[in-house]
C-alpha cells in the first residue's frame, strides 16, 4: 500500500471511487468561512487536483470562523495559506491559484464550489458552470444558518428570483457568522460535490438543504424559486 492509499483507506470507498476523487479537478472560489472548510474536507477525502481563487488576506476578524486563519497565516494571501495547508496533508497535491475570478476566467473544472460571501461572485460562477455544463455547488452561511444545493440545469437567477437589472453592489457581503455554521455549510458542500462525482444521491436545485443551529429541528429541505 502506497502513502496515498494508506492515508485515505478509511474513506470506505472502493478503488474506482477514490480514483475519481483523486483525479477530478475541484475548483473553489473563496477560501474564507465556508471555503476553507470546503478545502479541508476535499483534502481529507483525497482530492489531489485543485484550483483555488481568492483576492484577500487573512486578518484578525477572520479568526472566529475561518479554519485557515492562524497566527502563522496572519496577513498572508489566502491562496498562499491554502497551498501551504494543502501540502501539509498531501505533499503531492497539484494546486493552482489566482487572486482573481470573473466571467473571463479560464475554467477547467470537474466541479465548481462556492466559498464566497457575495451574490455577484455566486451569479458569475453559476452562469459559467451552466455554460461549461459542469455542476455548481452553491454554499451559503449567515449567523447560525446555512444552505447548500447543486445547480446543474436549473437557473441560479430563477432560484433566487434575481431581477435582470440587478444592482449587485446592494447585496450584503462579509456577513457575521459563527464557526459551526461555516464549518457545517462547507462540509456539506464538499460532501455533496463528492456525491455528485460518484453518482450518489445529492441535493439538486431547485431543491436545497438548509439548517439553523438555533432551531430544535436543525435540518430541513425546501424548494428554491
């Protein structure tokens, strides 16, 4: 058994499924609250090809909820911190990074995962994924709440009833959130992405999986749109 096989043998996946995870290109946009936990989960599942995007640096206000926010990485670009973290788990990982993601980005992804906190980036990702015919894993968290869904053919614009003349700068960014909500949303997004890849059941838009850690019944499903 080589090092890769030994590290991920307890994933309880057959060899074919583990190889699919290993060879797939997971693209993550945003490496903060939810995005950092998306990255961590994919690394622990054995993902070995990653593309990551984030323009920001780590600051003290990130420490309450972002798994990559440490004293070591303070004031470091988030993409650099993510690469350093990834290589401590799997030194053979192939990871590309950029500080910039927009509608002109060249996307070479098997799955596109959303770790952002603003509607403009989410809309761009959803539209790009739809054009490329790849899944867009929507992930959002706020306060104690979160939501996850995978968009394939259903339009993101319809799901959230976005007007055509949407002024995106009016939408809230950098919301307040507790770490358990960020970590749960990110973990669910990563697991749903893997389920899609392995042809296991997943939450497909317009259906969405929602949670609120402050409610007696934490999880429920709803239809978007």
